[in-house]
C-alpha cells in the first residue's frame, strides 16, 4: 500500500493518530521537502515518529517516482506531506503512477493552509480562486496572478495568495553552465517569500497598470491580511492596507497573504483584532452604517 499522509501545519505533534500509526508500521517513509515546511526539521520529526525519514526533493518526486513506489505492491510505503496531501499542493501524479502499477493507495488527511486561513476571521466560502505569487527576477516579472486577484475582487470574493518557496533550485546561471560543470549541479540557498515582498510586487504592478492608462481594481488602499506560520504556537496575523503590508515584519516562514473582497460585519470585527491601524477600516465602517 502507498500511504499519503498529511502532517498538518505546525510541528511534529500535528500528525494525526491514524497518520502516526501508519508511519510507524511502514517499511519506508519519505518526507516531501520542497512544497512547504514545518516549524521543525527532519530530526525532530524522526525523534517524535521513531522512524528514519527519507527526504524527497522535487527531483526525487518528479523524476524518480518509481524509486518511491518500488516494492509498494508487497510492503507499505508512506509519503509525508506538510499540510494535506491534496491541499494547496496535490500529488496526483504519484497516485496515478501507483494505480498504473496496480499499487493500492490510501490518503490520511490533515489541516491545510487552504482551510486554516479561516483563523483570521474571513469566512472560507467567501474566497475565490487561490493564486501563487512567485519571486520576480530581473528578466521575468509575471503579472497573471494580479488579474486573478482583480477578478475575485470584482466578484466580491477574497483571494488567498500562496507565496513562493525556492528550495534546492538551480540558478539560471548554473543551468546555462550545466554541461561545463560536467553534471555538478549547484543549488541556490533556500528562499521563502515574505508578506512585505509579495506586497511590494503587487504595488509595482499597480503602478505599471496606471502607466498603461488603467485604473486597477486593486490599489494601495486594498485591505489585506498577512499571515505567518499558521498553525504554529508563534503564528502571527496582521491586517491593513496593501501599502501597510509592504512594511510589516512577520518573522520566519511560511507566509501567506489575503486580499479581502466584500466583507460581512463579523469579518470586519475579526480583522480589526489584528489591525496595524484601525483607521484602515473606516471605509468599511461607513458601508456598514449605511
């Protein structure tokens, strides 16, 4: 059997009882290590689970999936995923490969950022399409996520923005020099996008659109929520304008951001608990009074 086990969002203790039982009895246990992170490292997980974990980076999962599935038709193999196996990042390809090989699979679900963002007080059924905000480079500055945020805003919906993670990735320079290095790959240091970095990119897009003669739906005064380390003991939540989000410091990863749409009075009251400055909510208070 192939088991896909969600680990939750905080630390080693967030695994479910059912998930821990599976981990303890599997012959091999892989830890997916490139789409998200917990607040503790591999060593802390191994100590709590009482098992050795095999790190599975992007190359392993995408190019060497057969090694993960090896002998899974005659023994139990676990694939551990931070959050939920079918939450923000799905692993459908691994499941499809298993089915093709005649290997049964089972999913042990857990909390995902897709549901845990409700901790800020915004109601989950008022969210539109989720977007990913990627790190820009000097030569690549996509804006497609901004259009999706604007569409959600026009429909009165909130937008959850998942912020970029760069783990064990090669630089463009190293990719171009791959052959001269005779196969020796050089990886960049891990990078995790912060709320203020995401806000700065969004503000840059706002200015670009104005230079093109457009008045965007999303402006510097758009109400936003910044979240860091959701599910951990030191999680942090702040609310304020997009401009204010560009200067907030929420500490270590992982960060997420929400661009608010139309809000129920209860949602407004909840966000005010985390306000950088309550005056940011004056327009919403006027709407409520009218």
